């Protein structure tokens, strides 16, 4: 049973119910009522092909699938279906081995590519020890920066879709796939960034829980290929609806969640980077570096008592603390460097107890997988610099679905540090932090961010979105420009110096 389940997972195997396939085909009929050919690149048991037979007339159907058993079922399925003068072809094939350009070239007339590609990510495949992936070089070529580090989690359905859209770029075709909504957006971003000739894009939300028992936001993504259209994509409540709820757009190389809202707040956009938004510290060594204090004794996550120099200990707020607006537990982080690339061997002299403790646990640091630690000092951390030690901060969690910005004061005279899912502006004074938080929490700032944030993303708030807002323009709108300029002239980034030193 377990073996069967892991095989199912490795092949992202969620067969589409016939009724949903039929709804998709009826929707596609509005885009292309008389296709010459319908292709399903991972056709499974063939419900989409059967639904296509029920919807379209006089066309050729091509079903590709890796699983021989499914192909057999699909064939049986289609024999029973009503044929409307269509011819049907099946091929057992691994998607990654098919020469899709040649295949599409061999077809005369308009094409519909339809289906539901595997719902699985490269890291899930890694855990399952599965090789159901494109070759790494192809992977990187098509997907760019994300894949180059080899560490990001990647949806196979994204790769498959991008591969097909590239192969269809010189053809008039309609592309309609059921996808996670986050994947559909990544495809749009890729296509618009690379000027792929697509147009008439739409996203129709579907209820993945009821159709697939999957707790994920999902949609039918549709676009047409062969010519380039406007970079906008209406989003519909469901497949049957004809009125869009909002329109996704594209600006400055990024997707915009709501085009009309973004136009209203456009005057608040920063022309250059104005605010010094930073993310918290990345260390990948929580068992050793994160401590709690109980009855004035420090303990690490391994349960051991720790004694090190106080100057390397800083109060730590995690994303959940920022989201809940208070530190849940008295947590401290051992900060091993005060600036990037500082040699951690300096601790031998400056903090011998910390050095001895870190050496004792060096195996935890050696196990850190991320390539960012390669070639760096043994105990190096990331996201540390002068800004880390500013006394006051205005912070927000990137993970929570909330647009509340919090003023974080120093604790016991020490600046608070954050984990790497938190974004913050370092501030010199309480006055600066209070004013900036007031501007960020204002209604107009909230409207601004709402136009850009995709709330169903894993990390809805990003530094890239935060940096787009000009706090100076918000201050102007709210009639407090004089206060804002007064504060920032004292603390502009070049003059900013942290008041705290090891
Ligand atoms: C999400 S299911 C969808 C099946 C079918 N398209 C449907 O909508 O009912 C994904 C399908 O992709 C197939 N698949 C997975 N990896 C594949 C590969 N490398 N090449 C071809 N088919 C593959 C699986 O066997 C499975 O049938």
C-alpha cells in the first residue's frame, strides 16, 4: 500500500473527475470551438479525452501517458464514449523524452493542449527518491534563477507547462491546464518576462478540495499561443463564471495582483529604493544558535545549558512573534558575526566561551546543506550587518496573511534580531520607528500593498513588494511630510550608524 502511495505521489497522480473535465472542455469550446487536434500530454485514465469527445467534433485526439495501466484504462474508456467522427491515438511516453516541437509541427490546423499535469514538486520527488524529473540542465535552462541554486522547491507542472508553451510559440493553439494557482502565476510571470507569444490568458478558480481532496488553491489556466497579447489575466470565481473578480497584471518585471487597484495607488510608488528594508538572520542551525532562558540559565534546543559571553546574545523575534505582536518565549540568538563574511575565528580572542561552545557543536554547522555556507567561515550566518544592530525596528512577518507593521523596541538595552522570514526597517529612534509604522499601517499604504500581494502565496509579503511603496509619498498624502523629512534627514541611510557594538 505504502509503495503504491509513494508511486502515486511521485507521478503527481490526481485523476480528474469526468464532470470537471467536461466543465473544462465546455469552457475551452468558447476559445476554440473547432480544433483540428486535441492533445493530452499526461492523459492518465483519459477523462479529459472522453470529455473532449463529448464536446468537440471531427478532430484527432492524442493521449500520452507514462503509466501503461492507465493507458489501457483510457483506451477502454474511450471505446465506450461517443466518437463524433474523431480519431484517437495513444502513446506510452515519458513527457520528458518527447520531442514536442516535432510533434506539434506534424499537426495541421489548430491545436488544443488540455489536461492536468503531475502535481508534485522536485523536493517531494527528492524525498521519494524518484527520477520523474527533466534532466537538471534542461530544468535550469527553462526555469532560470530559482532552479540554479538547486535548493528551491519547484513544481514539475510548471516545468511541463513552460516546456509546452515554448514548443507551441509559433503555433496557433489553446492551452488549458488544471494547476495550483501559484504555479499558474509563475507560468504567467515566466511568459511575460520572456515575451512568449501568448494572449487571451485567464485563470478560473476551482475547488481542489472537493474535486481532488487536495488542500491547495487551484485553477484552470488558459492561454492562447502564436501571437503576443496584453499582459493582463482576468481571474474568475469558477470555471462557469463569466465575470472576472480582478485582473492580474505585470509591471517592473513582476506580477501585480490587482491591476485596477494598482492604478489607483500608483502615485505612491517609489521611484528608487527609498527605505532600507532588510530580512532577518539566516543561520540554519537553530538547535545550537537559538537559546531560551529559564531561571537565568540559558538552554539550547538540544537541552544543554549554555554559558557564553552576553555580547553575542540578542533577543530573537520569530515570524510568529511578530505576527502575534509579542515574543512568545524569551528567546535569544547567538550572533556570531557583526558583518557579512567576517571571519568567525575572531571569536577565539574576543569571545572564548562562545568559541568553545560553537566548536563543541561544529558538526551541526558542517551539516548545513545550503550552498551559501560553502567556502565561508565555519560559523557564518547571513542577513547580518550594521542594520542588524539598530536599536529600533519596524517589522512584519512575510509568512502571515496580515498587513500589520509592528514597532519593535530594544529589550534590556539590546536590539532585537529576527529570523529570515521577517522583514524590517532599521530605525535610529523610537520617534522614527513610530512614524514609519504609522505610515505603513495607514489605510492608503494598506491599499497600496493589497494591489500587489497574492495572499495565497507561501510568503505573501516580500521585500520586493515592500520596497515599492514610497513612505515619503504616503507622508505627503497624510500631511506629515515635514515630520518625515525632519526624521529622515537625521537618519538617511549613508549616515546611519548602529549604536550597538560587540
Ligand atoms: C494529475 S494526474 C492527471 C491525469 C489526467 N491528465 C487527468 O486529468 O485525469 C497526472 C498524470 O501524469 C502522469 N505522469 C506523471 N509523470 C509523467 C511523465 N513523466 N510522463 C508522462 N506522464 C506522466 C501520471 O501517471 C498521471 O496519470
